[in-house]
C-alpha cells in the first residue's frame, strides 16, 4: 500500500486517510469535519493558493495547502 500526501492525490481518486501530522486543535477540527483515520476522501477541486476541496462523507471541505501536505493517504 503506497502512502502519499493528500496534496499529491489526482483529482477524483478515492483514498483512505491514514494520518494527519497537525497540531491538536487542527486535528480536532478535522475530526469534527469527518477527516479522521480510515475516512474515504477524494479531491474534487483545486483552489487558488494550492488548497483543495475534498469530498468526505458526502460533504465538501476546503483544506489549505499546508494541511493537505500533512495528511497521509493510501489507495482505497
């Protein structure tokens, strides 16, 4: 199983979230949005400044470039 950062994932490819190397408050917020270990995510849109819009549990969530780089995923 190849692990890559979420900012490197091709558009509309389903991935499983493995980890997020972020500070505790950010991790709690991501978890509240459904972005927790084992969640299925896919990048649906590129945003200006390097951010991405991701689909998780039927909801779209905008993530900054730095947060994306700190999140590790693998093919679902």
